[in-house]
């Protein structure tokens, strides 16, 4: 029997997974309301990290949330399948944010160097990411380090967000352009 989103058993399992994460990270994962976590999620809060949620969050199946730094999430947050948020320094997400499928939000880049003709990874370069309130992030978007996104923004599918986004706009493209004002 396959459990569907509308299934009561699926919802019970999602709440149970949320409670297990709270037990695993009692001081590093804080959430003010009962929430739901889907199946096969990678939720990791490293010893120096923190994951703070101001309200209820709904995490779909196969989502990755990594907090090596600080990951703050506002009220009424939803993230869909195969998306990932990786905070090495700090990522802040406002209230009423919906994230589509296969979205990446990263506050870091890999440093690299050539040594004896071979490429070697050499740590990270980080810069905080701030995402405002009332945001809809479409499928397959990538939000890079150092970006601030204003309130009331719609980000179209497949958009690369590599610089700041003003409030009250719809953006899309690679690199993004402002398509219209809201």
C-alpha cells in the first residue's frame, strides 16, 4: 500500500519524523509549532549550527536541510521534493515562503586551487542569504550566496538568483531579469 499526501497515515508519519528530529537535536533545532517532515529527508544540524523555525513548517519528501551555521525559517514555510538549503554561515527565510521542487539555496561557494596539475577543493567562501516575506520560489531555482530578496517576490522556474532582488517584483531567467512589478 502506497501512502499518499492525503493519507492520515502519511501525516502521522510526517509528524513522527518531525518529533524524531526534535529529539535528535534538542538544543539546536527549535520550532514553535508542530510540523511535518516527509520521507527520506536529510535534516542535519551540526554542532556549531542551529535551525530555528518561527512557526509550522512542512517539509516534503527527499528534502535536504543542512545547518552548519544558522538557518532561520519564518512562519508558514513549505518546501517541496528534492530541494535543499545548506547554511554554512547564515540563511534567513521570512514568513509565508513556498519553495518549489529541486530548488537550491546556498550561502557558500567552494574554494579551489590547482596543485600539481590537479584541482583541489580548499574550504568555502560564505556570505549570508536573506529571503523576505511572501515569497514563491518556482521549481529548479538556484539562490546563491550573498543574496537579499525583498518582500512580495515571485521567482519563476529555472531562475538563477545571483544578486539582490527588490521587493514587489516577478523575476525569471538566467541570469534573472525583472519581468514585472507586483
